[in-house]
């Protein structure tokens, strides 16, 4: 089974020395990637992503020092110090006390050889292939008057294993500066017929502008009201100065943005990255497992808060529910939980297509124009 999509002129440069302009030149000191694992990917539009990657038995695969460059505005923005699929938890549907979660990663079970026919493999120092990079395209990203432009992405694929079950993580880095972490249950040789609920925990250490201690969080809630001129959407903003966790609410259309207190765009609007509604196919709440009571958790960075479920660091909270204890938010870490229900197929040898559980993070008020806007004259900001 090939999971990587067709590559379209894969222009990937693995650099021993990386020259990154402006804000992205200041990289985080929290994580230190090997220089040979730094990646610069440039789209045909001139837009580009910069990141590096690491793999460890404790954390598995993680991306670090993510930044995006908009060629149209000659602007490079540092986004996050770290991005990873932090933990996976499997729960038997008929027995929520019977759970399993990843505590350690096995490199031999994470190889992606044979599943990257149209992409490019990235390997560790011992030549173990752990990542498949493949370019993909979607529908039109933007249309203005008579012109339009497609959206392209670089997809980063990686295999995660838990108790002989395999999961495929995919991080899409889109050419408009947004990114979409996603994951799918892909095991097709299950030997039992028991359905599972699966919790995926993503961790994003935001450091917009490469400065760690000047970010904050805002929550958006929207209501649809029937007015004289038809239905209208009213959105309300709530500042969240301290650590918190929340359940996703489709009716209130909740979303969250991480705001940098210093950086502003050409319209003098504060720059941020916006986490849009999560794509769940089921919600699971278990009072005995407090990390399931919410879908998003926002914590202040602490170097011992490394795992969502079984955090065994000394003198540190044991799970994300206990980590969100009201500390002031300055160095924002977002933990996003996605939940899926998996029912084994009637035919265990079936070649199943991945069903993705995902969320998307968009740049908001960073660029004065969408980096994907067609090459036409647009209104300019008023100074």
C-alpha cells in the first residue's frame, strides 16, 4: 500500500548550513536538531518552509524550528519551536479500563520503506528511513476575479506503532503558510474483531517570531442569528491569560488563536496563528481518565511537561489535565486531542484508504495579502 501522494517536482534541499532570512534566523534554544536534518522546501511560487527534525525513543518523530517565507512580501515568520504527534491511546469500546498508550518508540517499527514510491525518504544517521516527503495539491486555494491559483503542500509522513497496530501521521505544510497535522489508523491485518476508540494527542510549542515569552491566547465563539437581512454570524473574542482546557463545541464554533504581542502586519493588526475547528468523528469523555475531559489544553512551557498522558518527569504533573493549573500563559504550548472510532473491517486483508483526523492552523494578520493570491493588482494598506 502506498500512502504518499504523487510528487510534483520535489524541490527539497537538505542543508549542512542553512541561510534563513530575518526573524527565522533566531531559532529556539529549546531543541537542537542535527544540522544534517535541517530541511528547506521551496514551492514554485517562491514561498518556502524551513524546519528540522529529530527522532528519539522517548518522543518519536518531532519537527522543530518551523518557519514560513512569503515570496510576495519577502517576509519570513518563525512559527513554532516544536510540533509532534505526542502520544496515541487505544481504548477498548466495551472496557474503558483496558487502555494502552505509547510509552516508548521502536525505530525498527517506524520504518516507512516501501510506502514512499513517489516521494523522498529521509533517514537517520544509521540510514533508517523514517520520513517520506511528498508534494500534493488540492483544489484552488484562492480565486480573485478571473484568476485563481491552486494550493500545494509538502506532506511529511511517518509511521507510529502501538501494540502491533500502525498509525500514519501526516503533517501538511501548505504553501499559504498554514499547516495541517493529521493521523490515521492504517492497520489492515488486525487479528481481533474488537472495536477501539483512539485518542491522538498533538503538541505544538508556539514561539511566533522566534520569541518565546510574549505570546497569549484568545478564544473565538460564534453564534448564528436571524436578522432582518437574513442569517448573520456574530463572533465574540475572549482573552485567556492563564492556562486552560476546553471542549470543542460545534454549535458555538469555538476556535483559538495564539497571538504575538509585538509583531503586527502592514495594517497594524497583531499577528497570530489560528487553530480552526477540530475534525473528530467521535467524542470520548471518561472521568477516570482526566486527559479526555477536554479537546484542547493550553499550558505554559515547562521542559518537564513532555507527555500528554503518562508524564513521568520528576516534580512535574503526570498528565495534561493536571498541567493546566492556572499558570500565566506567556510561552504557549497547545495540546490538541483528536478522537476516532475504529471498527475492524469484515475482511482483515482489505487494503483500506486512510481516514484522517486532523486540525488546521492558519496564519492570521501576518501577511497583508494571502501568499497564494494570484498575480494581480490588489488594494494596498493605507499608511
